C-alpha cells in the first residue's frame, strides 16, 4: 500500500473517531421532472401528432405580433399548402358556420370546379417536414363533410415522389371520421401528407391527423417514442405538469383548464400558448397521467391559484389578474373534480369519465400544486386559501404544494413563506435560475430550514448554462439537497425540453430535432442522481470534501456514494463503509468529467460529447478515491 494511502487512512481514522455515522430518512421522491409546453415540448415535440395545425385553429392572435420571425406566418393555414394538380380549378376557404363541434370552430372547405389530372386538396408539411420510416405504419384520420359522394386520395410524399398512398370513399353529408393506415416504401426526413379530392363540388375538412403507430408504449394519441424513452431513462420519481407559466397563463382567459384537455381530441378546447405558439391540448391530462404511469412516476399536476401569470399578460392585460370571486366556486370545483377524476371510483361522475377514456383503475394522485411562482398578493392569498380549504376538507390525504414566488430570496419568497406558515400546505415550491457560483455558494441553504414547517419542492432551478461546469455546480448542489432530504422532498430541473430552432428559453435539459435527441451534460447529472437515489441519508461516512453524499436504498440495501469536485484540481476523499454489512466486494463506478467549458452537441453528435463512463471497482471497508477535477462520480455497492 502506498505511503500516501496509509497516511490518508490514518487521518481518516482520526477524523472519524469523534463523528459516528448517523442515518436519517429522506424523501424517496427527491428527483422528478418538470414538463411544460415551452420550446415546442408538447405540440411539435413529445406529442407524436405529425400534422401541424390539424384543426385550422392557429390564429394571428396566438402570438405576440412583435415576434418578428412569425409575423405573417401564423394563421389558420399555417403549415398547409393548397394543392391543385394538372389544370384543376378549385378554391379553398376557412369556414366557421357549421363546425365539427362548438369547441372546434374552424374548418377548411374546398370547392372544386374542374378536377384536373389528380384532383385538388391540401398538403401539410408538419413541423418542418415529417420523418417517415420505411415499412412502418402510420395512422391517418380526418373528419369530412361532403355534398356529393366521391373519393379522396391520401398520400405521403416527398417532393414528387410518393412514399405511400391509399384511397378513401367519402359519402356523408354530415361530419364523419375517416381512417386509413399508410405504410411507407421509403425513408424520408422531409415528407408531407396530402389529401386530394377526386370529384367536383364542396368538401369540408377538419382534424386532419397522422400518427406513427410506433409511439411510446404503442399508445393511441401517443408520444414520440425516442423523447419519452429519454424521460423513462431518468427514472423520475414524479412528473410535474403542465407548467410553469403555461399553467397560470397569459391573463385569466388563458389559465390552463384541465377539463378542456380530456375526452376525444376533436372536442378539446385549444388555446394559444403563452410562449407564442398554440396548444392543441392533444397532450392533455389523460396523456400526462398515462405517461406518469408508463414511466413509473407520481403525477404532480400544478394548476393556477385563481390568478394569472404576473409578468406575461402582455397581450391580454396587465400583470397578475384574478378570477372574479363569483366565478371561484366553479374554479374550486374544477380542482376537486380533478382529484375525483384521478382517484375516484368509477361510479363517481369524474371517475367514470376516466374509465371511459380507458383507465378504470385510479391514477393514485398524491400531490397537487396550487399556483406557480405567483406574486403573493391579497387576490392570490384569498383564492389560494379557498382552493386549499376545499381540497383539504374533501381530500385530506392529498398533499398540497403552495408557492413562494419566482426567486429564492425576494419579497415574494418572504411573504410566500409567511403565508405558508399560516396556511400550512404540506410543501411549497421554490424557484431559482442562478449562475453556477450561486449553487456553490448556497450549499447550506437548507441546513437550518425549520423541519416542522412545510417541506420544500425545488420546482424549477438551473444554473443558466449547459457546460460541464454548470452541470457539476448543479451536482454539487444536489448533494446538499440529499443531505437535506428530510426537508427538501421534491426537486425538478427546468425547463426540460427544447426543439432546436423553436426555442423560447435556454438553457434546457434535453434538446431535440425531428430526428434526434441530444441530452445535455446537465441531463446526465439528473440521471445519475435520479437513478441512484436512496431513502436513507448517512452522515459521517465520507471525509475529504463537502460536496459528497452517502445514501442507501432501504428496499435493496444498496449503498450509493456520490462525490462531486467543482475544482480544477483533483481532490482525495475517503469513505468508511464499515457500518454496512453483507455488501458486495465489487461496485459500479460511474464518472462524468471532462473539459469544464464543454457543452454537448445541440443539433449534432460530437466526438467530444461528455457522457458518464462506467467501470467495476473493488471495494473494502475503507474506500479511498481521487476525484478528478470537475467531476461527478457515483459508486453503487449492492447488498449481497
Ligand atoms: O421554466 C421556464 C419558466 O420559468 C416557467 O414557465 C416559469 O414558471 C419560470 O419563470
């Protein structure tokens, strides 16, 4: 044994002589994820619908007209092209007179005077071209109303080349749904879907849709498999949805209403997206809850506290707006109905609706969030209290998550905490987007939080960058959250996803385009913590550095050591594992390190991308380890 190691063991023995290992219970749900339809996370992202603007509901009023790049490009025919083949003579119009239903007001109407060589109709290019795989099946559907019987040709195309084609017979003077399956002969990264009518006269069209059959878990109206798999790989304990600012909305008329997002997709009530695009609600509450179940995560819906977002009402009003008190009973009832919908017996009104949607078993809702980083105004307080009181009266077992403003230390944070001391929600949601040094300077933030007060949900945080150094600063901070896992119960990095080229917020955890997923280094930090969480925290096991942790999973007995070094130079640490009996003699060691200024490719895979590297090591009672500069290391020792 080297002299240095001997010396280290000696020093370790002395330093630990007075500090006995101690364990405490910490939250099992510490590491979750935050989904918000921002950066085209849902429509154009996770939601696998390939047709953009399928129901002609895009409107110039969806967007902030100052958003230069969208000016003039955002209207009911965005992503659509009017097709007239050969010498066809036809006209297309947007109609509202006799819609599919009162929630879905716009539809397209074509009138053909001369059919031409191959008819006339519409083409949709999806989100910058559709990705089609040879041999795979795609489900097409459309609602049509025709004034004469005839045919429509449905084609997948790339330029002049036809990838797949089928014909549907159309015959109904009332709105009717038509469905077909298309199988492509070729791969394409730039495909379109076409619907071409083959007879003279008028046809009305709505909800023109195309889904891959291969969605995540092959679900209908499902999710893009590669993106959902990236989430599954995180093994998050919970999923927060649907926001963020999206949840409390751009003025009261834009507050997210969960009831608008369930049921048949053609009956959902679409709305504009506070992030300057459009919400189809195709990825609605049923799909969110289903995703949670498929991934094995607890659902954490966060709904507005009866007030809108204070700083994003730039088009619909002015600052935080409150639902009028005379409308609050109905709003509160919506919250109660959500709990019944999620957990109620199928004989209840809302439980039955869940069963009718295909899920008779309850979803097991445990947490509900009220409000998102709202200013703590009298209007907020009055409405929050009403909602919380009603929930606790009817469902005392539901854990309410309150909110303490957008920052870690300002007036809203102080007033939010003071309000939480009065109203006693089980948890409050803290948010902070700060530079990496802030995270390194705040490793003791929670050490002195009062354990008898509300627990903390760190619902949104990020260190404003995707370099290795950012990720390591976040990892260092996460060791402090594990150490304080008896008061910090939940955490979620934000934002989660960003579609390259359609991004309103940077940095994000996972970038993607139509073909690929690009996890950031920050993603790997989240994954390493989440995949290696425990419910027991052991202190006085590791010496040599502050940003380390030792947790144990009481179910398996596995012991997990995490070592974070945010310095450029290596640092030695030592762990005394003699408190743990019957452990394996070898362990897995995962190291994330590299050049601290590096970021992973966003839009391309680079040779230099930083990813965790796994190896197997021998472990005894004393483990000495040299942490590389700018690194996170996770060592997992399984119980025999
Ligand atoms: O995560 C992005 C935004 O940051 C959220 O929508 C909002 O809650 C916060 O300000």
